[in-house]
C-alpha cells in the first residue's frame, strides 16, 4: 500500500541512525515501527482518523517524531502545542482547532490532564504504549490536511495555519535541494517543535534525507560547545538570539577552549540563521570568530521558506538572498504596482506549492491574505543587486522577538486583565540580543503602582515566557491621534 513520501523514504535508510542522544540510538526502522504502533493505538476501533485534529505535547526527540508520524499515518491532522505555554493558551488552541485527541508523554500528563478532562479530549500517554501495531494503517493522500500551526497575526488571537502533506513535501524538497542535504548530515535540534523552523527546516529535512538528529530539551551553550568540539555536526541551525549568546560565550571562553570550539564550527558545511532578522554586525562577528559565513533565509508559517542566501555563492550580510527552488516571489508597491526593478520597496508576496491553503475556520482572514493567488506576507522588502533585503513589517502590531512572531494586540489584551492597569500599548523596541524586546507602556489606575518584576511574575501564569514584557514604562496618558486611537509610532518616541 502506498505511503506518504516522507514515511516511504525512511525504508531506504532503515539501518541508519535517525536520532542520537548521549545514551541512546534510534534507527529509521525503529522510527517506522514505533510510529506504526502509536498510529495503531490512535486508531483504536477506527480505520481512519479522517482528519481528526490530534494535539501533540511531547518532549523533543525520537518519541516526538514517532508521534508526529503516527498522527499522519493514522490520517489525523497534527496540532503541535508549546510545552511551556500556559493553560489558557493550551485551551485556546485545543478549542479553536476542535482537537479530539491529545498525545502526551509521561512528563506532561499531570499538567495537561485536567484540561483534557474539562474539554472532553481523549488523552493518549505514549509512554504507556509498548505493544506492536495491530491495525492496518490507512492510505493517505498528499492532498489531505496534515498540520495546524498557530501563528500570531494582527488580530488579538493566534490563527491556525493549515498545511497539507503536499505543502509540507514541497517545503522540504525545496530546502533539501537548495541546501544540499544528504544522509551524511548530522544536526543538533534545540529549537521548539511547535514552530516551522524546528519541524520543517530541521527535523523533516533531516528525516527526508536520512540524516541524524541530536535532540536537546533546550539550548545550552556549554553542552553545544562540547559536541561542536567533538565534530558532532555538519549542519547547524539557530535563531539570531542564539548566535548572539554563542558569540558572548566564545568571547568569555579561555583562548584554548575558544580555539577548540571554533575549529569544530569551522568544519561544518552549513550554518543557517532564521526566524528573525540577523543583524549584519552579528553576521560579521560570527565570520570573524569562526570563519563561517552564516546563511540567512526568510520564511514564515504560512509559506515555509521562500527566500535564501545561496549555498554556493555570496552570503550577503543584511540580505536574505534569492527565491528558493519552486517558489515565486514578487514585490508589490503600496499603490498596487508590481515592482520589477531594484531599490524600490514593496510588500513580499509569495506563490508556490509550499504555500498554505487557509487559516483554520477563518474564511475572511484567509481571503484577505491572498492577492490573486499570491500570499501577502505583510513584510516590506527591497531588491538590491539581485538580493532581497527585509525592511520590516507592514503592521506595527507584530513583534519579532527571539525568533518568535508575537501579536502586540494579544499581549495588550492580557495585560488589561491586570488589576492595576487601565490602559496599555505594547511595542517592540530594537534589541541586540532579541531582535525586538517586548515593551509595555501602561497607564495605571489611581493610587496603584507597578514594577517590571511584579508584572513579569504576574504574567507567568497568563503568557508564554517569550510574550512577557521585557521592558515597562508607566505614563499618565498614551499618545493618540485626532481620532483618539493610540499611535504606536508615537509610543516608540517615549523611549
């Protein structure tokens, strides 16, 4: 029976190592066997999940990949959710997408079980499933919907981006071709697996190619340095914030340690930066330290990767490069003219087989996001000597911090629940480490006070850690225009 291409390709690498940790090795055959067993357990008495939504709350690594493949092999739509999210954030994602099953590992059962009981969601603890598969898995068309990833937009609540198996395959094949992935590659994985960077660019591209993934629960410079010294990797992918932290750690290391680590980095065939703009200064610092020229690329949840500096050729600091294989890119001016020349800014619009179909249950937002078949990214860019350079967002309500795209409106709505805050505005301010720092400007109720530490402590149970404000300014009133609307550019001037 035909299998999804990503699954079918694993048979070619059956004996190769798919996942490696300090204590374990898992082959591609084990990944196939484990995903079949989990898929069988998901099906129960059913023959096909028929696009039922299945949430995934599992730590990064072999079991995560096996669970993801199980969902797809059983005919479900995968909804990865953030391990560190708050219960209200989990509840929103589960209810908005209509999840009926949640796959979880033992480490997370206690945290999510009460919510599943409240919502009537079937909880599947993958650590309790040890039997071999007992059911024949259904045949899955690549045109079926495969995944929902939630992304912050210009509305106060995240929107679910729906991609098909064909979309995902196109995204993978484009990167495998452009970046010359092979079965000989070895890559660390410390990025979150509820975002496209980790799911597609690292895990899916590696597994498509027969490469080896070394997963980590979180980024830790000392641990990564030890593995780099041991020549453990051929490919390395991270967000700009991590490269800044690596630079700081290298500069603080002893000359002998620094030399050994730098030697490890210099041997890698490819190092990629993405999910936020890479400052040219960081690009140049990294090259000066390691001899490696970072490859910066551009993409987003709705489209996968669209633009990349070349694997062979100039990797230009401050630019994101050229359209990737199979991807069409154009710039459109604010007046509606398609820009064909250089040095004229316009909105990036993208078309191709990797572009998503629609937002989950949001037909109006889906329609507004396309312009005659081209996806409107909301990012402004200019073409300079053939390469695209990102200028910023069209919307002032999107903050890019630490590789995450955050909705200022969502954070504002949560801050207004604070008993001392009567008005607020959230903006992103330039920051060398985070790209943009989440910054709250608040007006307090009479006879109250608020400090940043107190606000951050209050926010821990309501906002994911990367959404909690990093800066706070208390004012008597917010800047407004003639229509009484808070103007974000004017708020920025307060700093």
